[in-house]
C-alpha cells in the first residue's frame, strides 16, 4: 500500500510539474516580429537613396520653447509675461499684471503663425481677442510689436522684449 501511495504521489507530482512546464512555454512571436521590423528598416535604408531634407525643414523648430519678460504697463507697476510656443503651433501666454494691491493673472491660449519673410510671429487667441505680433530679433528673443504690426520706437522699446528661458541666467518662470 505504501508503494502504491508513493508511486501515486510521484505520478501526481510529475503531472503537476509537466503542466507547469507546458504552461510556461515562452512565445517568440513578438521578438520575431521585432526582428522582421529591424530587417525591413535596414533594407529600406539600403534601398533608399540619401536625400537632403534641409531645404524643406521646419524653421519654426528653432523657436519652440518658453520666453518671458517684464514689460511696462500704463496703469500698473509692470506686466510679467510668459509665452510658451509649442511644436504643434499652439501657444500659452500667461500675463501677470502687478499693482500695489497685488497681482492679477490671466491666461491666453491660441494658435501662432510664423512668417519667415517678415521675421514675425502672430499669436491668434481662441477667445476672439486681438492678435498679438512679435518681431524675431534673434534666436533668443521676441520683441512685441504695436497693434498695427510696426516696431515700438519709444525710449522703452527694449523693455518690450521676451527672452528665451534657456538663455537667461535668472529664471523666474511659471509653467501651467
């Protein structure tokens, strides 16, 4: 009787172990698919002629990022502006007007259009407000233009500039 129990115990253990081993069979389909994709990419590169894509590269990529500045204000101490130009031609403009009684923060979202010929960026808000125009001074700064699109020429013209956040040493940026 003990030999039968022992034999039965061994058979049950062998069956359980076999069932676990069969259930643990790794599937190679995903790695095979990855190998096929790598092969196709390599084949495509060898067949494809080298092309120069610089002629039609998107020049706006150089200006994506965050710009900020502190601009003058007629009825307040100044306006802190943070402009984020996103790669999908959307923007977020955060405006903080500082008064003696505190600060008022407003947000403006919309689309922007890049004009390489005029070296300008036009921000068009979603909520129907007037578009804002900026002149591209260099790869580090945008200068606010008048409502008619002309440059500001008064003595404070240099105070209407937004600078790229990664080019200025002191950063006081707020991300939303």
